[in-house]
């Protein structure tokens, strides 16, 4: 008998959540289907009822993790004034506790894995653009009295996202907590107009 639709959706999400956790901890190549299903509390045989292959799972994990961030940033960028919205996005992304836990943005933990997989690269394109659009919406005008152009705001958003991703990668690599924190603080200071520390 076919699994009810609601249960099927719930089971699929359990697999995605388990894979997202394990992939971020060990890398995609370091985790097998057996481990994912065990983490999800399911049997190995049920995997292929939801995903055609591990590569299909990896692409869906890539998409779902980044789309979650994109939706959150979009909501923040539309509900807060630009200044507070930017501070919320930056502080959330560069949060030292989240970075230390390893459960930070999948771009920083799985970016190279995604880049080696064409299906994963294709899956994250829309979410990346969504994150950039949200950032562009809240980026400050680069010059007093200048309303800024959409292209300038997009350029600033590209630089901000690049800075945040790079800072988290370096913070995760650092073997000294003070150095890790310094990377995060420096990134926040370079993005926020008032040059304030938002990571503490």
C-alpha cells in the first residue's frame, strides 16, 4: 500500500534534515546513504522511494539549506528598516556560537562539495540570487546624499556576501578562538556603515 502523502512528505524531510546535519559535519563524500538513514531513524531500503541517488539527495540538501537562508533574509529585508535589517542578517550569519557549532551556512561548510557537483550547483543558483537580492535591499548608500543605483547596491551585496562567507570559512579554520572571533568581527565591521561589532 502506498504511503500517505503527508507521511511521505514528513519522511522525506527527515531524510533531508539528517543528510543536512551529517553532510555539514563530515562532508558529502564522507557520509553514505546508510548513515543518513540511520540518523533519520529509517531503514536503508526506504531511501530510494524518496531520492533516485545520493547525488540527487545532495542537490536537494544544497537547495533546501540555502533556500531556508534566502527566505529568512528576504523576510528580514522586508519587515525591518534597512539599517536594523542589515545588522540582523550580518549578526546572524557571523554568530560565533553558530560558527563554532559547525551548523553554519552550508556555503561555508559544503561550498567545495557543491561546486564539484553540477546538480548541486544548479540547485543553489536561485537561493544565491535570493540572498543577494535581500542584501541589496538593505545595503546602505555608499555616499552621503547619493541614493545609489541598483547596480551599486548589487555590487555592495556581492562584496558583503563574499566577505561573510570568507570570514566564516577562515574562522572555522582558525585553531585560536580569538583569531576566529577577529575574522568575524572584521567582516562585520567592513559591512556595517557604523563599523560596529555585531557578533557579540
